[in-house]
C-alpha cells in the first residue's frame, strides 16, 4: 500500500467528458488532500470554470470532442486572452501516439499521462508539476514552456 502525498491548498480543474472517469480521478485527488476540485465535461464549461475559479492546476483529457482539448490548451496558453496562461496542465491520453504527444508538448502541456491512470502515477506527475516548476517564455502571443534539461551529473 502506498501513502498518498499531500498537496493542500491547491485547486484543480478536471476536464473530461466521462463522469465516471472524473469520479475516479477526483477520488485520487482527494487522497492527495486536493479537495478544491472543479469539473468540466466540455470546452465551454471548462472555459467558464477556468476563468471563474482560477485553478492552480488543470487536468485535461486529450480526447475531448471536436478537437476541444487542442482549443482548450491553446486558449489557456494565449497570453492575450488568458489571465492565467502559466497554469500547469497535465494532459491525459488514452492512446498516446507520437504526433499527439508532440502536439500537446508544443501547445504547453507540462506533463502527459496515459490512461488508465494509477494513483501513484497521478501523484508522481502532480509532484513533478508542483515541486519542479517549469520555466516559461512568451512567443507570438502565447506562453510556451522551456524544455527541461537533463543534467549529465545525474547519470
């Protein structure tokens, strides 16, 4: 049995069209002491909730209908329209392929996790987002992430 980490005082916007999957992720987040969880099933409600609630972290399902996840991530990262363009985004993918992973990275995803998600995997990705913050740069009206550099001293 693994003990969940504790991430108190943070809020999460969970965007996934499946109420069942949102419930599963919400349970994992509760175990990590994340109790301020806002949910959205589609792009429209996600945009409204994002602006109103100003979450610390966004967990976004990549498979939203009508390319909603691409629009959502691009909208979050738009420096001109988003007051919270630096909000960390964890993207969930059911079938990650190279093209989708590269696209999500270019659009500003902090972390990418594969469904189905285990609690330990989710907590590890959240820990990475919270404890190892990424640097940002502005590029063509959007915020982009500076790629991580792996130190040779670690090997």
